[in-house]
C-alpha cells in the first residue's frame, strides 16, 4: 500500500517573503507553485500519494486542478498543519511522511530512501542543510516542533529513527543564496527555466 506524503503549502502569493529583495511578487508566486508541483509530482512518480495541506483557497484549487488530493489547514502554523495531515493519514492504516514543498533537487530515489524504513515500520527523518527538518515520517503521531534547529528536537521525539541525508533533501528555497545554490546543480536546471519564464528580465 502506498504511503501518505503530507505536503503543507502556504499561499503562493504570500510565501517566500525572504526572497522579496531579489524576486518580484509575481515570480515568487510562480516559484512557490512550481516547487510544490515538483515535489508532489515526484511523490507520485515514486508510487506514493501526495496530500496537500493548505489554508489558501487558491492553493486548494491548484491542487484539485493538478490532480493532487488536498486537506484544509486550520492556518495555525506549520506544526498544526503537519498534525492535521498526520491525523488524516493515520486513518488510512499506512505510514505517513511529511515533506516540505520547496525541495527543488528532490528525486524519486530520495522518496524511496525515505519510504524504505517506513515500510519496515521504522521512523525516518531527513535534515536540511541549515539544521532544520526536510522530511519526517512514522506510523504514529509525533510532537512537531518546526523552526530553527528543528532536526534535533524531532530526532529526540522519534522511536528507532533512520536518518536519511541526501542532496535532494538537504536544500530548500528560502533565500537568494538558496536559489544560487540550486543553480549550481544539474538537478536545479528546471527551476532556472521556471524563473526565466516568469521573469524574462532576470531575477
């Protein structure tokens, strides 16, 4: 049975504010949508079921239009959005995995590396390059504590976790420096094309 991969998604138009000095609002919105679509599509290609959790009606409409199941988010922060997705996923009788929506270098092999321990009834966690949590999964509820240095907080809350550190899970997009880092990888070329189409004058 496929697992449920929870992907919390903020408003495309309001997200990525730390990019404001380098990327105009229209391009930031297109960037947020493209990143989320890439993650959700990669989840499907890996044989798992994405679940978009969002409080934004535009994002919910995008999910429906794109064929991705979605769930209303109470709009009380990432921890609550994550728990909302987990509560829904636990009813399915399979494992859940939470992924951020802005992982531009993710590939199906990264999803496979995360789901292998989950299929063996182990917990799993993946760090981001800045000490955060890019992915976390289990078959039970956990106490979410996203934010600065969340990896170690989450790690201590899991039972017999497997730590998965991979290129596709290390880098998310929050700052202009992150965009520059993405551009140095062949995996990130697709995002350069998205940015070029959204902002022909450059970013």
